[in-house]
RNA sequence: CGGGACGUGGCGCAGCCUGGUAGCGCACCUGCUUUGGGAGCAGGGGGCCGGCGGUUCGAAUCCGCCCGUCCCGACCA
């Protein structure tokens, strides 16, 4: 394509409201424009990248026998009411009424509609297994869109759904998706991890997320480089790294005055006790009842783990509630004596007294103003229920092999869930088995965010000049910079090269604009096509330049050898 | 939802504190020159200063409310 025919609005400066590298570069490079908060326009370059990614996805989905179809994005509320999600999901769902007053929603995801279709069309075990997928818009009224294209309110998703007779069939469909997904992310040229994840409100047994490491990400994963354990920190298990607190002495807890010492850091310093010798006591509200949550002082509570343990939504208590329920202000809360106030106590496993090291003693808040207790022994001075509540930290031991874990910041680019009958049951999606028995279909659901793949690719492959696209998903394969379009000789060479390169099957962007050379070079580096061919002043002597976008130098080649030189660079490109 | 910031030609910003009817760079249009790293000169077009209300002789500027956008946290298949 000729640049003079292409809508390619590049910007010299970073947009003021962009923070993430991918956001800045995709706006500057003329790939996307923001329409409203969390709602983006895909410009021609951005849309080409999307199509490349979708092409790879389609090939790999076809490869596992999946069928593409297209579902509505405007749903009647009834299917969502049937599965209970109409009420379970709050403001994140866009809701509207039709002219007759019927409740409608914009699709956040499509389990309901796929299960509805399955319930009407799949009748026999002979119809299974099936994998259906679509590439379709999703709408989510995110409380806080951010990171440009990373967290938005309307976005394209590839979502597929598997339908099987039994768990064994589901396992196979799940494995097929793992294979396809591994190949998709590999082919797209991004670095990724497959990690264990929380099945969240999707429900279901097993779930993994595909994560692309990037500082622009919003999730954290714990990974073990030795044995391969990898999990989202919202469920990652780990072995606390820091040493245990002192062994319990026989004496009862004693009060110490700690004027104005509220935080772990303050109390630790004031009492001369390391953070891991403290108990962090956090008052939460679950089901409108108070709940004291305990973790060791050097640990962080992960609220999802708490919520999962309780099977209830939780929120931190307000300061007034803390005062009301435990009788002390925030900073002086502790576990001793709160059970008598009918406050339930849940404590992290690390504090459990039955460990190999036996009971330990800690310092904790005394539930009295400006006072802490020392020598508090879990199990003796207070009782609690035990659960894994703490967030895995870098340096913790791997739960499987004990090696230190690393924690990476990542962008979620895909996920896979074993759903079971969570959606087929309420929508009554059944088939008859060999014996004529009605059986619920076992379902799985599998998503990929193509725009997030693009953003992750930019995050992972960019330099100070612009984007360095992996070759499989670049908007064009070759950027043909025609330095002097008015020069007839150059035009002749550029035109011939354009045809020759296209004839080899490459997509070529021919920059035939009347622009200064500097502008063209800068745009080429910003847009980031894998290979640049420059037709300039030496074209008269039959010489042009070829250059890969990443590291690697520029070389001069004869016009006749240009295609071969490009092919060599193309093979070497990521 | 809690905290913070911002809103002035298409883009990036100054002006606001100390009220007097809007400016800079880039982009855009015309002409000439220039042409291998975001050109030069000359001329030109474009802004109800986010909205509403208030104070004032007079508001981009002061006050109030609202809207929008971004960032941190919470939240989030």
C-alpha cells in the first residue's frame, strides 16, 4: 500500500494522557485513537495488527476443530437471570430496556448465549464433543479504564466454548486449548506464561491464565524457575521465607505502652521486634458481620484468598466499625479477647502453632489505646480458624520444590476455564447418552484478548524510537522508504522494488509521501515494521539499503539483490 | 467508591496567583527556496478558554455546582 493512500496520522509528541509505553506508541504511531474513556477507535494500522493476530488465532482454533460463528452482543436479560449472573454482577454490566420495557444487557461474555444455543441444538451424545468460538465485542463498564487499550469498556475478544459428555472429555478439550493457545502466543511473538488462576465468578474447577510479562500489567504471578510452578498471586501458595518468631515462653502476654505507634513499621521499630515477630490484625466485614483477619507482620493479606475462604464478599471495616467491634482504634487492634466480643477470627497458616517449629510468640495490638501485647501465642492466647490468606512474595519458597519464587508483573492476555455444568444446568442444556439417559453437557470457556496481545507486544518490543513489531503481527512486513518521490530514477527503482517485494508475498508499505527524509525515517521507526528498505540517492547507481527494525545494522545492497537480502533479514527477524 | 491532578485552535503547552476581551511551538493553507534524520523565509486560516450559575463596570483569570479525562488505591471472566 502507498502511504499517500493510507490514513496514518502519526504524532510527533506523546499524548498528554498516556502513561503506558504501548498507549503512547500506539497513539503516536497512528494505530488507535481514544473516543471516550475506555472506548477506542482502531485506525487502519491498528486494525491491520488486529487482523494479523486474529488470523493466527483463527488458524489455530481451526486446527483443534473449533467452529467459528457469531453471537449477538445485545442480550435479553432472561438468560442472565437464569444463571443468576444478572443479579450477581453489579455495575460492571451495561443494562438497558427495549421499547417494550424488556430488560436487556450488553454482552460482557457469552457463556449464557452459547449454553442457550447448545440447549436448543445439541441433543445426542453423537453431537459431542464440540468447540464453538467467535470473535466478538464485549462490553464491561469498568470502574476504571486505564493503560490505553489495556483495560477498556468495549473490546474484541476471541471466546470459545467446549461441550463434552463428561469430565474426561472436558479435560481433552481443555488440553486442546492449551495446545492452541501456546501456539498462538508463540506465533504472535510475545513472551508469555501459563499460570494457575482463580476461577472467580466464572465458577468451575480448574483455570489458567496466559500472562505476558510487562510493567504495564495489572496482575502479579508467582513463578518458580526451577520446577515451573506458576500461579497468579491471588491464589499462589508459598512457603514464608523469613525466620520464625521466637519460641513460646511459658509466660502470659504482657502489656506495653506504645504511644502513637500504629503501623507495623512503627511498632517494629519501637518495640525492637522484627516485622515477622508481629501479628498484623485487620478488621473486615463479611456478610455484614465483623471478622478479624490475621497475617504475620511482614506479610500482606490477599483479599481474594480471604473471600474465597469465606465464600463471601469482604471489605475492610471503617474506622468507626473497628472502634465499635474491638474497642480500639486502628493500629492497636489485636486478636486477644476479641472472640469474647463475638468477632470471628481467621488467621493465615503461617501463624499456626502446630508447625514443625511449635508455638511461637508474637507482639500484637492490645485492643486498648496506645498499647500492644508482647508474648502472644496463637492457639494459647486466642483461637482462630486457619487458612492460606497471604499474598505470595518474591523470595518465598516454591510450594512444590522449595526454591525461591519470583513475582512478575504481567498483562493477562488469555484465560481458560473448566466450567462444568454451571451454565448448562440452569439453561437445561442436556443430551441423551448411549443408554437414553438425559445428561448435562459439560462446558469449558476460553478467552483471548487480541488487542492485549498487540499492547503486550509493544510493551515487550519497543525502543526510544518506537515500536519493534514481531514479524507475525506487524501492520506491514516491509516499510519501503522512498526518500525523494520527485526523483524519477528513484521512483523507478522504488516502484520496481515495491512490485518485486509484493510478488514474494510480503505486505509492503511504500512511503511515497512528499515529506522530508527525517520525517519518513522517524515514522518508519515509530510504526515499527520489521524491515525497512530505503531507496535514496544511491538508487541512481543501483544501490539501496536494507535494515531490520530491531538491533542490527543497515546494509547497502544492489537493487537486484534486494529481495534476497530482505529474505535473509526476514528469516532472522523475531 | 476513596485519594490526587488536569480541562485554553487538530496536538503539546503558557497565561490564571495579582480580573481589562488570548499567546507560543508543532500541525494546516499559499508562494519561493530546500531535500539522507522530525527544513528556511514570507504571507495566511482556525479558539463561545469543558458547561451552567454567581461576584464584578468588566471573568480564561475569583467563587459555587456539574461534566469530562488521566494517575494511585479499591474493584475487575
